[in-house]
C-alpha cells in the first residue's frame, strides 16, 4: 500500500498530531549577560556555545505551571476544548519531585479535567519520542481518544556553574503536542530506541533517587548536572550513522526520502555534525538552538512546533525525530504528518 507520493505505509501505526504549543520563562539570558556572569570577555559565550540567547527560569517559576502554559498554547492555537483530552502524558527528563509523579503535578496546574488519567514517560532527552510511541499504542487500542503530551524542563535549576562546558548550553522551556488516532493516513513508519550502557556515567544527575540520598549518602554536587562532553560526543558520533541506517531500513526509506529532520537540540557541535556527516540540507533540518539552547526533553517538541509553524511538517512528506539522551540512549521516529 502506498500514498500519493509513493511512500510505503503498510507498517504505519496511525497517530495524528492535531496541535502543538510552547511556553518559555519570561527571563531571557543573552550571551553577553552570560559573559558577565562567567567573568569572560564579550563574545566568549556565543563563540563557545553557539547560543545568542536562551531562557532561564527564576527560582519562583514552577515546572508544572510552565507545562500547563504549553498545554494551553496548543489548545488555544487550534481551538481545542480542554474537556476533550482524556489522557495526559508527561514526557519530562527532570521530575518535579520524587513522588508523586510529574504528570499529576502538571494535571493539577493545567486547565485539563482534573480526574483524567495521567502518566510519566521518561527517556531523558528523547522522552517525547517515546511518549509519542506510547500514545500511538494507547490510541489504537481504543483506550483513549485524544492525548496531550507535554515536555517541560528547567535545566537551569541543576546547572553546575563551575562546569563551563555544560553551563553554557542549557535553556528552560516547555512544549506540548495534542494527538489522536486520525484517519489512518498519518502515523508512525518506524520507531527505534537503543540503550548503550557504556555511556551510562557520561551524562547524569546522581542525587534524588534511591541510589544517593540523605540516608545512603550524598553531597550538594549530586543534585547538579554532570557531563563528560568529549567522550559523550565521541560515543554518540560513533553510533549515530549505523543507528540511522537501521531506523530508515525499518521504514523502507532512505535519507533522501525524509523531508524534514527534527533533532534534539543538544549542542551546536551535534547539529553541525548531523548536517555534515549525514548530508542534511540546512532548510530540511530544524535548528532553534541559537535561540533556545538545549532544553532537555522539551527540545524535540519545541523543534517540532517550529517545523509546524514554518510549514515544514506536511502531509505525505516523511519527518524524522531523532536524538541522543543520557543512558546512553539513541531514539528516533519517522512520521507521516
């Protein structure tokens, strides 16, 4: 079975993205302000990070409130009634707290019905892709009719300002996608996750769970983000091309068939690597990194929203969502909008 553009859809899992929305903290952090904060010469932060500005929340802003604003933005953009949502999926990398789960906090802050089902999906930076896969499965069982997926991360809360490499690249934000089963013409052509535990210690926040806490022993640095950038980049770079071949093969497509690539906005180096090594055209690759930084799990849905509002998410034209995450995890999905 093929569609009008001769794209094979025999393995398509129906799901339709009917709306997206975003939310940002009110405080914009310019690269020049970061130069002052780090006691560096003007232009240093932009040169090192590739970011003109990003958004950092103050200490009063709540993660759940930012997520709720992204949900409202998605609902309002397409005039969707909050009462029509029957499941909320939180796809955040960083939790509000250990218990209860983050989706419950977001549901309480949101305009959605307060007794609907809610759940968390957490695969760090590629949580949104996994949540889309989970949502498609649930929609196609008939368990739910319309699902809101939201990713909201306040990465700035865990920055170690003594670690220049990581403190330069992160920003805060939230993004939401509202999905339903659709008419069967749009959906998932392939989805692939791989976990390479050789990289499990290369990107982590050690504290806050059962491993390191007040009783087992922890210090202040265990609650901060730690990244070994160079070995992490080397490992991810060595894995991404064969992984991409497997993802494309699963969909019976080639890279030339992909109309738009929506990557995790990990860093300017990772995006440049993707452009060069994979030969992705600049206009086909969604890059919002210069204005958002790495928003952790919110990066991919924020870039998806950018693709939609710039008319680069079109029916019949395959779109790839792809990223790497702590774990080390590779996650990707090929969609027909």
